[in-house]
C-alpha cells in the first residue's frame, strides 16, 4: 500500500514551493528523455492531472458516415469506482465525487467505502485544478477555467477518446502495448459556449507510458490500482490517454477488456476519425464491430 497521505503532503509542499518560485518553473524540464517527438521537450512544462475514467464495457470502432442519432449530451459509460457496476442512467444515475468531479459511484455506501483510498488522489486533483486557476492567462493557460473545460470536454467525448487510445496503441493486435505506451492528444482552445466544442485537435502523439507515470506518484498509484482491478476482472490493463491543452493535461485511464471480449474493428484512420468528431462537435460516436453476427455500432 502506498502511503498516499505522505505523498500528498510532500506534493503539497512542493506545489507551494513552486508557486513561490513562480509558475512551477522547476517542473518545466521533463524528467524523462523522450525519443518520440521534439514536441515534448519544448512544450511539456507544467503538468496537472485531474483523473478521468472511462470504461470499455461495450465493444466498438469508428463510424462517422452515419447521421447523428443521439443528443449532444450523451456521455460515456460510467462504472462505479468501488464495485465496478455499470450505470443504467434510466434506472439510477450514478453520483460523481464532488471533490475531484471525476470518480463515479453507484451508491453512497460505495462512495464511503472508497474514500480512504480515494482521498489522496481526490485532494491532489482539486489542488491541481485550483493551482491552474491561479495562473496568469497566456498561451499555456488560455483560460482560468481551462481545467474545468477540459474535464467537461473529456467527459462528453470519453467514448471517442477511449476508442482512439485503444486504436492508437493497437491493443487488439498487441495487448502488451497497454503497459508500454500512452496516447497524447494535444488540443487547442476554440471559442464556443458548448463544452463539447471548446477544443480542436492540434495533434496526436504516442508517448512512453512512463512519461505520465514517472511524473506524478499519486497518478501513477491510481493508474496502478485500476490496472490491477482490471486484470483481476480478466482485462488486459489500463490504457493511458493524456489530453493536453497548453500546459494543462488530463490523464484518462481506460480499462480495457480481455482480448477475447474485444470485438472492435481495428482502424488505422483513428486520428482522422478523432479529428472529424471533435471538429464537428459530435458526441454521438459509436465504434464499429464486425463479428460473425454481422456489423454493429456501439
Ligand atoms: Zn458501487
Ligand atoms: Zn474525488
């Protein structure tokens, strides 16, 4: 068991110290050397990690030729962070943790049970969002509410983003990639009053997963917890999708089903599909699966 509180306290101290020194300056040099892209060395300075979750409960792949059939408010499938049950919104909507606004629970009991192990990452996320708000507005921090906007955007596009991560890491063909690499989705702000239209895709990059996990012990611990839970349930592990705008990043862990359960078609055009849905502000993405029973969406 990792002493979350201890890590949190030291992080808190570090954040305060960094704030005194101005703009987290000492974090602006990445701690890992990345052979992947010169982009990181230059642009990856300050790093904040609200945690989002999405889940591969339904098999899928991409289709943007169909006309949208759902409301724009559709969101990804949510699972209870404690017991793993899946939300049936028409029966009983899940509750969101009011602190970090990222973990979901089926009941007050599950939320209460999770709190001792969730507390550290929850407070950490809150501290990161608060720190983001304090930053002066510039290219790295285009809006004081950037963390909130990113969270909403990610939540509305969670199925699409999770699917893109799955395709980018080629998890159907090479499941072990889940532990090696992560998908970084780079966004640029786009003025809009709709939360799902507030960003456009600037680029996508495959990065080593250690790029995410080596930076932040609390985030690494949370990913590890999901990884273990997912494997205990027969899944291949937790894919890491990093959603970044300016200097603010969000980690979206995606728990991936066992290979035998994955019926999503492999798609090499995932980056175009991703850009298409994001740019056209569509939140009705449904992955395509081709099985012996035919082709289906969702
Ligand atoms: Zn539950
Ligand atoms: Zn929380």
